[in-house]
C-alpha cells in the first residue's frame, strides 16, 4: 500500500515500515494518517497467533522481493489500566509482554521463561520509544498481550501486580514482535485506549475516540519514522 502524505506529497523513510493492526477499521484509521511512501499497513488478524502468522508472511514476502522491512509497528486500540492510561490516551510500549503465556500453579502464575524455555518479553528500541512519546504525548510503559481479554476487576489487579509498569492490554503485540524477532527486525507498539481494563462494560467503550486518537498519533509520528535510524537503539 502506498500512503499519501497530508499535502499530497509522498515522503520516503530511511527504512521500509510494516504496520500491523488487528482489524480493518484500525488499518483504515492508520493508513491515511501515515504519510510515508515506504510503508505498508495490514490488518493482520485478532490474537497473537494470527497476528504472528500474518506479520511473518508479510516480512517474508518483502524479503523475497528484495525490499525488506526495517521496522514493524503493532498498532490499534487497547484496554488501559486505570488511572494510569485513561480512555482516549496513547500508550507506546517500552516492553511488549505476553501476560498469559505460562502455567498456573498452586503458588500462582509462572511465565514460560520460569519453566525453562521461551521468551515472554520484547523490548522496542529505547530511542524510538522516547521520540514517539515526546512527539505524540503517549505514555511509555508495558503493553500486555493476552489471548483472553480481561473481564473482571480481580484479573486486572492480578495483571498489574505481576506487571507493575503495565499501561495497556491488547491481543496482538507479542505475536507481531515474535515474527519481527524471527526476521531480526525491530518492533514498536502504539495503542490508543478505548476502554478500561476490568469489568466489561460495552457502554463505556469509546472506540471512535480511540481510533481518532490513533490516527492523530500516527500523523504526528510520520517525521519520527521518516528519520529513524535502525542503529539508534
């Protein structure tokens, strides 16, 4: 997908960028706002497994055609941990963590790393996270990836207890990050908060506001992505 800059001009970035959202409505919010010619925005699917598969396919296809991506961005709406990430705010991940990848034990949850294998966290480039936060006003913190969305206050409290820096919860970031890591490609995650993490109250969701905030955020980070150097970790 070739993206059009706001004034009708195409802007070339230092590296090709792949943006992976979950669903078409998120893709359609991001794509018009991101004025980069060397960017592709895809709806990779819901959940870490499908997001990983779709992202890996896009990365492999680009590499085989001789035009590899130099940065992958996981983007979309998310639940925010109140009061740290209120509805309508932006969150940029300084760590992307699989919050429910592991085992339940009588003593509580054990991440897969404590079982002796795998990984549960990917860390985006620090310099890029700082620039995105400064440019957009996004709060930097952990974004948790879950396969089952939190629906109770008790689970929200447990997640924050295990991950004190967590600001948001979504379903795709870790899968996107795993695919990026397999290709040796840096990853970033930017989320707009549509609802609080906790009891599911659909009447309190502000999806339209979150999509608008997401689009605004991507419009602001175009200059950051255009000039980003992958060696600036």
